[in-house]
């Protein structure tokens, strides 16, 4: 079976790993956003949602393990590609022409991804950790909305989500290009869908810190 | 009709050999807008030679955009600012009086600099040797229409076959990836009946050699397509990916 391993470590194989894990993470984001929307329903709605998750915790655990490994693969592989791709051009150009032949979303995928990663760590520490390691009668709504009162957290959340939108706008169509779906029948639609998806995610997640910071959730 | 000459400041990359450290040398030129970019460099070289100075080394052959030998990075863009042309077809009328123009070689680990603006692109030849061909018996020329091929397919294959192997895609890519080039070569055969017998072996071995030479991986920025003098489409990269996945699933190769 060494051919499987070798293939996944080829230039095209590494792209495939990025694309598959990327799509998995994009699906997760949809579910995550749907859950987050219950914040707008007020304290009871959100806490009931949290209780529901609490209720099916064994299932959530399995999902978490899968999710964590998907994240690790995406991040590890992305970083490895970034390093190798840097090495493919040891001496750079004195004049950078990339603005003229690429868009900002694809050019900055590694940077936006890295910032989202930093945010992810903080996010896990502040919210996810509380969800898992506090007592059973947890008022996660209050904890969460209080975090959004902290200006730097709200700002960080908002900026990270914005950059995540950039990342997704590139990642969506990029994944399908890697799968080999660049075909004149489907691809124009995929590109539009990707932008719509990125917009929904950005507006959906991004509205939360804005709303709770300025209106305190009241 | 007489055209006024334009005055330009050229900053040209000069480097003695692969080991030495290069730098820009400035040349002030007054050039006719009708001159091509390479003719301008020829003029500079004539002057340099008259003064007993080392001329600028750069490559060209056909000077009509079909051989892929020329290739300079002009103000950060391979083959210069005008899309869909090779460096040899770039004319000075596209520049304004007083412009500063930076001229650099293609830069990639797989393209070591030989001298000044000349780089060694033989890695691309090695990729071609790995599978960029079809095996046929050398007898009389086969009848052109013996195998019926639908027009759309023939056209798509021709679009891919337009690649002149210049390496601008590698030069443009922030990852120095050769995937547009390799995918064009994979596609031109994968699309046609004549390419079928070696279809999967071809893509497997060409990608393998491409990776060995240290070209980067594609991250779908599409800079290659934007800079390719022949407008080779990134759809070919998608096709190469499909071919590669199918090859891995179907081929007999268990290595
Ligand atoms: S694909 Fe275009 S840029 Fe790349 S080698 Fe071929 S002709 Fe040159
Ligand atoms: S010299 Fe042949 S393509 Fe420019």
C-alpha cells in the first residue's frame, strides 16, 4: 500500500488532502453557524441548545475527535506546503508583480489561515473549554455574551471572521479545482456558490460580536 | 512616419554565474517605440561590446512567439505587462517616456541561473522525457483522418498543445509550480485517442519527475494562466488532477 502514501505526498496528493479536509471544515462551519444563530434567540434558546449538545455528548466527542484530526491535517499539510513552496523559489523577485496576476484571496491564503488558527486557539480556550470543563449547570450564554463585551475579543472575533471569509472565498473554488471539477458546465456555478458561501459565513459569524458588543444582547 | 524616441531607465539583473551573487545594473536608453524589447537589449549589447564591456546574456530564438526560448521578468511580470505574448513580441510602444523598467530572470529552484538573464530550464525537458510523447512505429506517415476525432475535442487538445514550453507559468507562480506546463502536456495527449495507451503511465511519471525537480505545488492562484503567452487554461490543471487520481486508482503501478 506504499503507493497510497506516496501518492498523498506527491504535489497533487498534498493538494487533495488540503481540498478534502477543507471541504470537511466548510461543512462543519455550516453546522457551527446554525448553532450560533440560537444566540439571537436569547438566553434560553442558546442555553437549551447547549443542553442539547450536553445531552448527546458521546456523539459530540466522536465528532470532535474527527474534527480535530481534520484540523490537524489541514493545518499541518498547509504549513508544509507553504514551506516547500517557499523553498521552490529560494531567491524572490525584486519587483513583485503578483497584484497584477492574482487576486488577494488566493495570494493570502496562508496568512489568513494562520490568523484564523491563532483565533481558533483563543476561541477554544475561552468558549469550548468552558463548555467541556465547567459544571453541568452552566450558563454559557452569559459567559459567551460577556466575552463579546470585551472590546478586544469582539474585535479579534470580527477580524478573524472577516479573514476567514477571505480564506473561504479562495478555498471553496480551489478545492473543486483540485478535485478536477473545473469544467465549463459546473465551474462558473461553483465559483459563485463559493463566494455566496463565504459571504454567508462572514456575515453570519461576523454579526454576532457586532450585535453583542453594541447592543449587549438586549 | 517618424516616431519620437522614448527615454527609459533599465535596471537589468547581472549575475556572473549560478554561484555568484547578482545585482541590478542601470542602463539609460533612448529607444524607438517601434523597437521590440529584445531589439532594445541587442542595441545595449552592441554599445557594451563597442566599449569592450561584457554584453547582457539573454535567450531568444524565433523572435516570433512560437519557440518559447525567450523569457524575461519585466517589472515583476513574466513576458512583461501585455497579456498573451512572449517577451520577443513585446514592443517599446507599451512603455512611456521616463519609465523605469526592472528586468530579471525567471526565478525558481528548478531553473538555476546560468548567467545574467539566462536560466537553465532543462528540468522541463526531463519532465517531457518522462512521458510527454506517444510511442508510434516509424513507418510511413499515418493518414491524417484515419481516426475520427470530434472537432471540440481536437480543439481542446490543440489549445493545450499551444504551450511553447517557455516556463513563464513557473516564473509567475508564487510557488514556482510547473503544473500549468505539465498539465498542458498531459492534456494534449489525454484528450486524443493516440494518447490512450500510455495515458495513466504518462501522468504518473511526469508528475513524479516534476516533483523531483523541486517545483512547488499549485495553490490555485491562477497567476500562470494570466501570464502564459499562449493563454493555456488552468482547466488543464484540473484535468491533470483527474488524470492523476484515475491513474493512481487504475494503474498497475504499486510502487
Ligand atoms: S503553459 Fe504557457 S507559460 Fe507555461 S510553459 Fe506553456 S506556454 Fe509557457
Ligand atoms: S524567441 Fe521564440 S518565443 Fe520568443
